[in-house]
């Protein structure tokens, strides 16, 4: 019995030891998992779970399908490619301002995807980590560096903050223009092709405007400076692009005052200032036109088409905003952790792989910056927009500028004002587009005061009759109390008179 007890005791010790080792190994395994914190716009990446009929079959025989989310696929790919387990903590934000506020109060991310002007602001504040030399090389597997559109690359190489090019710190994810999506049954192409539509009383309470100062100010600038912007001498000047940039980014006191007046006129006409509701409003018919980013315009056109409603997209002739959303690495998150920087750059390359760029474009409706080193992206455009064989009106749609090689789509003529036009504007539209620059601290203060004046204007005006009404009610109540208590009041006065 004693021997048996000794054996059991030894066995118990062995089991405890194995359990402890198991826990230690488990803890060690957990420590070996690299956590990558990514924040992106809402609904701005393929979340997978496609239906079978959504399978994309290209002419070259390739098929593209989103079974899993892009995040899950990246985690699996990274482990297979580098032998490192990785866990992505993925979160989203609603506006650039929301993201900046999150960063200001101490939220920590490794990789985020803000818009151009916030990228510039973060560069100016020295909050970003530059890409590695390895990432910025043409080695095999660098899908972003080798596949980004030459048109996009030239912009990111030529624009700089503190003498450092955007391309050193930011990788373009999606890009596009801003314009007007409209219902052609109620709005003509000519009416939609000018920023003046937002002060056109014909569409009073039938049009929505963006509820952020940057986009709405750009539209107001197009209205305020219309006479100059439309002068033939201005348009035909040798430095048209530079002058356009200067005028749309003018923040002089005189211009801000003028833009404020225009914005108030816009508000008097608008149905509402909105951030995301505009898509649903125009699809449902609540409004007939909507100030929109090109990607959301594509989404709205697709949704409306399901109900046999055909919407169009127009870019104002005065000039439009050329915008970008791009991936940047944050110092507070990356610190000096080389593993995290490698994972961030790997993620950018993964989503820049041509098949993944197509997945994301299909899922969210926006336009990837990736042209690719093969024909996957151009074939996807053909897959979406090439005209049927029996189409009556076909047009040759040239988007060679984006790919850096000849790419011409034989598209149905209606696409000259619909999804293809919104996703890949022709070169002449890009020639009248301009980047929206970031504001420094002093300029931001002036612009924010102006925006408060605009956004509070309606409240102040509406409050006037309410204030008069409330004052009248108070006076009536006071008079009523005096009347009802008149005997008591007078008696008190008499007593007071007698006393004194």
C-alpha cells in the first residue's frame, strides 16, 4: 500500500508538472502572437461572406471570391508567408476628425487610413513613421510599390510636407473626386455640372450638402470664385493646375468671409447637411441631388438601379476635389518595434495585391489606387462596364492615364455619366481637379469659427420667434398672477402705507 501511495504521489507530481508546462507553453504561445492595431473607415474593406452568385470570373480565367473577411485572410496569409502568428485588432472611425480626436485623447493604433488632409497634418506634426527602404523598392511581392497607378504615384511623389514627399509616409488606398449625384428626371446634366446647384432655389429643400467644413467649403469656394474659375484666360493659362490649386486653397480673410456667406446661402437651399444619409435619401427619392464622394455615388447608383431608378453623376465644371485615403503608420503605436512595422507594410502589400484590390472595390464601391502589374484590375473594369454585344450606343472610354499604358473600355454610352465615369473619371476631368490642402493651427481656428457661424445660423434664426413667443408667455403669466393676486397685493401696499 505504501508503494502504491508513493507511485500515486509521483504520478500526481508529474501531472502537476505537465499542467504547469502546458500553461507555460500556452502563455509563451500567446506572447508569440503579434497584435496589430488597425483603424479604418466604416465599411471600407471586404468583410467576406459573399453569395455564390457574386463570384467574379474574368476573361483570363481567374476567379475572385470573398469567402472570408480580408482581415482573416491576411492573418492566415501572414502566418503562411512569414511563420509569425498575428492578430489584427480592427476598429473603425466615422470621420477624419473623429480619428484625430481619438489619437489626441490617447487611443493607440499601429496603422490607420485617414484622408489626404489629415495625412498632411499628421506628417506636419511628425506623428508618422516613414516606410522602410525595403517597402519602397521594386522587389517581388511589393504589390503596392510595383502596382500603384503611375498617375497616383506621381502625385504622392510630387506633393510634400516639410520637404518630405507623401510617398515616404503614406500609401494610397482609395481615391476619387467629389461631385453631384442626381436624378435626371428632375435635374439636367447642365444643372448638376456646376456648384451653383447648391444655391439654386429651384431645388430648395431637395438637395443635401456634406456636414463637414472641408468638403462644403470646397463647393462654396467653387461658387464664390466661379467668375474667375470660368474665365478662358484662367482655364487656358500654362499653369492652370497650379492656379486652380491656389484658388481652391485660398484662406485669406476676404475669401473666408465670402465663403461663409455662400455657405449660409447653401444652407437656406439645402434639405440637410449630412455625413452618410445622403446616399439613402437620393435612392429613396427624398432628394433629387446630393453632394457626394465618387465611391458613395457608385454605391447609390447601384442601389437605386435595383429599384429601376437610374441616377447619374456629374463633376462641376468650375473644378473638383481630388481626394485620397491612405495607409500611414503611427509613431505612438509602432514605436521602435521592427516586427510591427514589417506587419504594417505587409498588410498594405496584401490589400494591394490585384485580386484583393478588386475584392475591396467590389465590396465598397470605391476605386483602388492599384493598377497592378498584370491585367486583373483592367479586366475587372471590363467585367463591370464593357457594353453588351447588342448595345445600341457604344463609346470608347479611355483611362490609359491611370494605368500608364493603353486601356480603353468599350462601354455603353450611358456610362459617360454613371458608375464608370464616377470610378474612373476621364483625363479632362482630372485636369480640372485639385488636392485640398491641410490647415495650420491658426487657419483651422479661423475656419472653425466660420463653420460654427454657418452651422448655428439656422438655430439662431429659428430661435428668434421662439424667444419672442417665450417672452410673451412669461409676460402673460406675470400679468395673470398680478391680476389674480391683485387684492392681496393692494392690501399689502395699504398696510405698508399705514405702517410707514
